[in-house]
C-alpha cells in the first residue's frame, strides 16, 4: 500500500509539473507572440508606407515587416509588434495599414536623407545629445523631411532604447529662443508699432518690469543704438524689449497663437505635442518682454517650422501635412503680405551682413535667424551649462519654396545657434538647391 501511495504521489508531481509547464508555454504565446501562421497572415496583408518620390519605407515580405530604407525616416515610420504597430506611423495608421491600404507620405527621400546626414555629422561633432530638422514646402505645408538624431533602424528596433524611438520633430518641446524675434518684429510692424529703420537705445543691460521686474541682457556686443534691422542682426534682447513696450499683451499673445504656438497641431492620427504659452492672466511687462525673445514659452520643431513658414508664405499660416489625402489643410492670415516680404528682406540681411560664413551660400539668397536658448533644469531654474541651438529660415529669400527649422539639444562644444544650427541649415539648403539644379543668382554676403 505504501509503495502505491509513493507511486501515485510521484505521478501527481509529474502531472502537476507538466500542467505548469503547459501554462507557462500558453502564457508565453499570449505575452510574447502569436502562432506563426497568424503573424504571417497579418503581415502579408498589411499596406506599404511610401514616400512622394516612390521609395518604400515599410512593406511586408515572407510573413515579416521590413523597412527597405533602414534608418531613413526611422522614427517617423515606427515599427511593428507581432500583429500591430507599436510606434510612429505603423501605430498611428494601424487600422488602415492592416486593411491593406498603402500610406503615401509627403516626404522627399533625398531631402530626408540630407537632413539626417547633416544632423549625423553635426550633433556628435558638437557632443550634442539629440537633434531634429523639419523641412516644409512653403506654399503647401507638405513635410518634405522630419529628421531625428540619433538614428533609428526599425528593422532592429529591439536594440534601441525607447528614447531613441521618439519622433522628436513632432513631440520634443523646447524654448525657441531668439528664433521668435523676427516673428514678433513682423507682428509689431503689422500693428504699426515699428519699422525696419526705427532706432532704439540699446545698452547691453536694461531693467524691465518695475517692482517685479528683472534685468534683461544681451550676449553679443553691439552699438549703443540699433534700428530694428540691427536688433535682429545682433539678436538684441534689449532691443526687443523696446519693440514690444507699447504692444498690448493680449495682442502679442494673439499673434503668437496665430503663428501656431500654444495650439494643438492639426495632424490627423499622428502624435504631436503642443508647445505652451503662459496664461494671459500672468502676462506682465516682464513676461511680455521675455516672450519677445522666445523665453518662457515652448514649441516643437514642427511648430517652429510652421511659424517661420508664415513669413515665407506671404503672411499666411498653413497647417503642415505629412500623409497625402489625410484631413483638410487649415489656412489663416496672420500678417499682411507686404509685412512678410519686408521681414524676409530683413532676415536675408541678417545672414548676408552677419553670419554669411555660417548660414549663407555664395550666389544664393537665404534668409533666417539663429537662437540659443537656456534649458530648464530639474529644479525649474535655467541651466548655465545646457543649451538648445536653433535656427529658422527659408529660401530663396524673395520668393521662398522651402522653410527649414533646426534644433540641437545639449551640445558641449560651440553650442551657439550661429555655430551649430545655422551650418546645418546651410548644408541642407545646399543639397536642396543642388537637387533643383538651381543656378546661382547675384553673389552676396560678407562676414561679420
């Protein structure tokens, strides 16, 4: 009897172990995958993701999801899990892709590759942490490039940390800094508050804001008096405080919103962060002054590109779009066409008379503005060691076809906008002009 009990006990232990292993296997199938036949069926029927010039960014082959262009637009495309999209367009348009529909993008593969290559050269050379570029077709708002560094290959997505998956042009917020200055100047000219030749007293320091105020300072040495053109050339914060001194806070706030700051970006299905403006109730003289040079507000690079595109597009805001046929395009008039054209000429002079070696191309008229913004640390204070280098610009200056925004975070070497973001703009512009086979016009440019 005792032998039977021992045998039965051993049998029960073996049976329990077998059932446990079966449960572990079943759980693994649910948690880590589905039967191969199901995966193959899902993948084979999934639609492609293609660019405007016909390059295939994502497709299904032999029961697998593959990405033929590798790192090109990697974060934008995203990646697949066992049966559905996990990130990027694969997730945002999962239902239509699963239904076998091809997703056609506005991207130009050559422009995208150029933007990624420029970032890949500049960001590590300056020991930056990450960077992004957005290139828009001026009149239509079509996104020709949305590039991120570090690069990401969705064919091997498990090898990357999750922060590398981020589509930074659309989701990473930062203070745009001095790139906001020409937008504010255009708004002030639109309201009749200044002209390119209006002269202001511009010491290197100025106290603003009365009892609750603070001292505003400039980083670049300049004459003690500057006109509005000079304020942009020397990127004078002090000069900007004069320009907005008679600008009602609610009106300036409204212009910044019309440029797209602090507003939800209308991009169907795609995750896109919204930058922020301080509530109007908090705007005093100091807040109005700091917003005039891009401090105390935030933006994504896509929003910055769309805002600069207002200047390029004769004063009209046009919603950026990435997927052909997805949603309507919103347009609104922000500033008068003649004001936009005047501002473009001022920004052409900013490059030609100030930073031509860094941002200009001999024989071509480019226009733009640099920015170097302090970042906010974990204690809510502005860091003295970590900066965002930014640039917004377009070309040709008189009748733009392309608008570009650049942002690099955390560079340790030559982090100023003129040293880092501007040369990235220049490199991409040269590639685009080469692709157009555009002949040089009048030669221009002189170094500061």
